[in-house]
């Protein structure tokens, strides 16, 4: 999540009541999670297991609960008792909850030639390009951006909160929601079917590339990046922080796990389960998804098992 303008580390330290270790003149440009951090970003860490990963990441500033770690050159620490609470406070301050009082916000921008159907909701700072069709009962929540010539069919929700939680079993409520400060960004000529759900990023953007077509009842998780000219059939489910490169095809009811990459022009047949990275340009099938030719040969042999067993029993 980008800040509206760079924010001084001394202001952040005062805001969070944190101990600042490092450059007191530094300016933070945003806050992000570890998988999407860039130079100038804040990132938070609250478990020793992940200290080193955060300290060695591209993030310039680390919100942490231990001041005795070795600080790499060029980085600064904001030391607090509870880094998760600090993260939540920052995101809530710079991107507060949209307490909407109108179906279409006065701050929403709608391009020339765009159709907005009955009962559509457009939140704060929503941007919709030219010649789009937003069909009845669509919800587009705050800060989401749609390009030109985008079609969104009825009942779809764009920009819902991420299904992403801070989990600790030493408290009464184990799961505490990570406040979603990211957006959904949809590029030109994307078509989205009816009843789809597209979650905003936790602290970055969920992105759908130009020319991609999405069927009905598809779910796309937080911080997912879908490339250009992809095709997603009905009831596909994609978990958070996953990357689909350009031209990927997922047929009906494919399930995709989190934080993995499916390579360019890969095709995954219906009802497959993707649990790891897939190479570009290949066809996959099964659960777990594997090379479709190999998988089909396996099924042929599985069907032969009863006959082979009968031959064994007869000696």
C-alpha cells in the first residue's frame, strides 16, 4: 500500500510509540507484506522464525518486537511490543474503513460511455474506465480500479477483504484479521462473470491483466496476479498471493493453492488441484496436477488393477 506522500520515520515512531533505531531522517513510501515489499516500504515481523527473512528483504524499514537483532546497513527498525497491532494501526490510519452512506460514492469516477446497472455499489475512490458494462447488483468496494471496456456481470463483488489472519493460540480469539489496505486493479478488456468474488490485496494490489476472461462463480484470493489473456472457467478457486502468467487456462473447478506460480500458456484441465509451481507451456491434469499425458497413463493402469489382481489370485 502506497502512502499518499512519503511519511517520516520519526512521525511513525511517535504515532506507534515505537523506539526508532536507524536513520531518523528516513521517509517511508508505503507498507507491504514480505512477498511484495519494495525499497522504501515498511514490513512487520513478530516471530523470530521470520526475523532474518524480513531483515534481508527489499523493505527499508522493519516493525519488530526485538531491538537486539543485527540491523543491515541502510535499514531502520521501529521496535514495538506488538508489531501486528502497529501494522493494523498504520493501515487503518491511511486507508480507513469506507463507512458508505450512498450507493455510488461522490468520489467514484466513471468513464464516458460506461453503463452502470441498477443496484450497483461503488465505494470511495473507485475508478471505472470508458465503455464498461457494470451489470445490476455488482459491488465494487473502495479504491478499486477498472480499465476501459471491462464487463462485470451481475452479483460479482470486487474488493472484498482478504481471507488472511494473524494466528496465535495463546489468546482467546486465535485468528485476528489482517486489515486489507490493498486494491483490486483490473486492466482493459477484462470480462468477469456472474457471482464472482475478487479479494483486495492485504497491503498491495490484486491484479487482473488485460484481455483476461473469467467465467461465473470464480474466486480470486488476495494479492493474486493474473496475467494478460488468461481464461478461467466456472468455479475456479485461486488462493492468495499466487501468480498466473500470461495466457494461462484453468478449466472448471480447478483449485489453486497459495503463493505459487503457473507458467505462461500452461493449461490445467477441469477438477485438478494445483499445489506447487507449474512450468510454462504444458498441459496438466489431476490432484495434485501433473503432466496430463503421464496422468492419463496412470489412470489406464489403475483401471487394469482388478484384472491384474484376478490373474495373480488364479496363479
